[in-house]
C-alpha cells in the first residue's frame, strides 16, 4: 500500500515494475496532485474510503512507462505512471509557489501557468515513434502519458488508458493569442466536455494541438529544456527515450 503523493506512488510503482513483483498495489492519496489516484477513481481526501477500496476493490492491470533521460549528471532511468514532458508542463511545475500550493492545492498550478507560458518558446525537436521514420516537430510542450487527466479534472489526453499497453502523446505549438484561444477550446470543449457527453466522439487535433499513440518514442532537442516526471521537475535534457511496460502493476 502506497500512502503519499505522486512521488511516493511513482517510487513504489517503479520498484514493483522493475522487479516484476507478483504483488498487488493499493493507493492512499495524501499528496497535492494524486494524479494516478484521480485517473483510477481512488477517493481523494478521504483516507478511510481509500482504505476500504484497497481491501474491497477489484484488481486492474496498469501499465508503467519508462524513460531514459540524459541530464547534466549523466543518463538516468525512471518509471512513470502518469506522464513525462518538457517545456510548459515542466515550467509550470517549477514555477509553482510552494506556499500557495500548501494553501490552495492544485489551484496553485493555474496561477503558475501564466508565468510558464511567458517562459516557454516554441522549440524544435526531433521525434521517432515506434518503427516509423523520425520527423522534425516544434512546440511549446510535448507530453507523453499513461493517463490523461490532471488536477481539477482537466483532461489533456482523453484517449489515454492506463491499461491499454500504449502511451499517448500530445504536442502543443500555439504561438499567438488566437492559437492559444483555439487550443483551450480544443482541450476544454472538443476533447473535454464534448467527449464526456459523447464518448465515441473522435479526439480533435488542430495545427496547434496534435495527438498520437505509441509503444516507444525517442526525442532529441537542440538545446536542453526542463523535463518533468509525474509532476516533479528533474532537470534539463536534450535527449530522452520512452517505452511502455504493459500490465506492469496490479492495482486496487
């Protein structure tokens, strides 16, 4: 049983997945984001209810993502259960005021988003997806996710399924007020409320918002950029590879 925030859950998941441990995992969310718990509908802010779920709920398979990332101190390998990403997402984590986070919880991330936008330029990068030829892209943000829902119910990747054996990825490349307005409409309406109403609706992509799915990805950047894993900034990178370990966990 992992009782804590996203960092604690990730550390436990990493250990279990790496060892191919034949055990079941339950989560008692005690952090600010509690991202995996939210995506698995574990009760938030109700420890007794989380314990009841841990004892009574059916077990479900959950994939684990693995990232090998080049940092200033050398190459590191980490597991993730929610998402990894660079630029805006990582800047938002780094810019979050810790005092405000303690007082306002996930709303502190909203306050930091404006400062993150000003700190993030559209940057070029090269991406290779599965066995397909690599291609050049550019964007404010690249997110590679096992789960699609963030704090406040914001769904960035509506098709992400933590038990489908694949990862979903999102590239944001808005570069003007109009494009950002369109991006927010796409994310909050087309791929948010609209898909809640009609679950069969296709996920919308635009010139500024593009989606994809993969089992493995490789990314290189011309300059080092801030990188985060499950809500924790770990440094700046110019290269990383991502893969998925299907059904690596059995979670209540």
